């Protein structure tokens, strides 16, 4: 499948808002070895670079349809979690429990559907507030009749 | 660049926000420079395209490709002289390399442009942010009339029979609703991503009493003028 990777690479390194960034240990696709990678989360796209200063990501994980779970610690002194897809799971290790928790939270909220649901919820709240305001105005105005 | 291709194939089989047949002309650097008919499916910020078989059916097994829609702009296209009813997508890192798409009717162009303009994740994040600000502002505005209302019974009320116009009545105090303050980021559980967003934590906004007092005084002053 083709993908517009040049545009993606530019997006990954652009000035646009980063939701979360940091070093994590990533387990190799075929091997059992972990490698240190610089991860950058922008929206529902999780890019990973060999190092922080690289201009081009090694890869991107499109987070739609994934879930985030704790994983058995496969690395000493690291706290592991996994990003689970129907086809495979990416196993990642953080250097502290706190960092692991922060990443898991960020990734759990990262899907496109989630942000759209949040927007729908806020819209509902906004409508409620506006309707209530109109109702109150009508009520107060009627007092002076 | 590596990407999770198998998972994308799965996503591509899902329900699209918008889909249809379009003629697509990729930017000149791509291998196929001319127009190719493809079947497009817009799912979130992913624009998948499928090939047609020689019998004219869509090859649904796997998309031929995907355009990830971030950092782009979409607009109806009027410069293509040999085709009518078209629109283009350009990515901001390569603004001179346009993807041109052709439709059958002008209404199709409008529908595609509308759908594509709202497709990026960034778009929804910005919308979320502006709504949060709006809700915050409405809730703040609510609080001061409440304070004013209690003050009202102590200041002399304006004469209803005077000729000067009545100020618009203040909003009656609204019971502070238990629904939460959404400026705080929701904290989902550490387990699988929730399909429905969890009810955000109730977190009352710290109100600046100085601010409210100033606002109350302002409103009282206005009333005294009458």
C-alpha cells in the first residue's frame, strides 16, 4: 500500500503542536531486542525516530483501532506497556512508572473517534448552556410584564 | 518509512464519512502522471483509494494507497482548463505539488471539499479547544449575575414608572450544575481506550473573587445610573 510518507515526515518534524514526546524503548518487529527510540505523538499518529534530532522518522504507528494495555516487564528496570492492534502489538518500555502512565493516558485519548466524541459531548453541553440561558431570559423578562 | 499497513487495511474496510468514485491526478513526481479512476473512502483523517478491476468493479481486498490528511489544504479547482468539476489537495510541505480530483457534478465537488476540510485531527482539536473556551466563558458570566442578584435586594430598585428605559433584567442565578469542568483533560482508565469518553472529573474552576466583585460593582453602577 502506498502512503504519502514525505508529507508525513514533514508533518512529524513541523512546528505543529506535539501532544507528547520522549524516549522509550521499543521492541524490534522480528527480534526480542529493545532499541531506544524518540517518540513523537501528534494526534492519532505516533512517530518514532532513531534520535531526537533526526529529520525523518523511522516509522509511524497510526493509532486508530488500537488499545493500550500494561505488559509484562520484558526489560530490567523498565516499565512496559503495549499498543495492541488486531494484527500485532507494539511493546514499549518506559524508564519509570510515572512516564509509563503518562504515555498510556496520552495514547488512550489519541484516537480520532475519541476526539470527535469529546467534541460532540462539548457541543451538547454548549447547547444546554445556551438553551438554559435563553429560558432564563424569557423567564426574567416575563416578570416585568 | 515503516507503518502499520495491515491495520490500515482493516480500517479501510470500515464505514467511511464520505466515499465515491473520482478521477485522480497525482503530482508529477509520482509514477503515474495522468488521471486515474479510483474509488476513494474518507475515514477519519485517512483518505484511502482503491483500484478498479478490468471488469469495472472495485478491488476491495486492499487499498492501493492512503493519503494521511494532516498539514494540508483542500479547495475547489478552477485552473484545470481541460476538466470541469474538480478540486485539489495540497500538502503544505510541498505547496506546488497538487493532487487533483475530478467529479461528475459541481455538487459532488462541494460535498467532497466540505468533508475533506473537516477531516484532519488538528481541525477537531481546534474545535474542541474553542468550545472549551466558550463553555468556560459562559460559566464565568453565569457566576457574576448570581452575586449581583443577592446585592439587588439591598440597593434601591429603579422606579418602574419612570420614563427612562429599564436595563435588561439580570439572569436569575443558575444552580451550579454538577456536570464537570471540561477545561481539565479527561483522565481515561489505563485499560483499553474507552469507546465512549469517560465523564471527566468534577473540578470546580477556581473563581477569582476579585474579578467577580469588580463585575458585580460594574453592573450595580449601571443600574444606579437609571
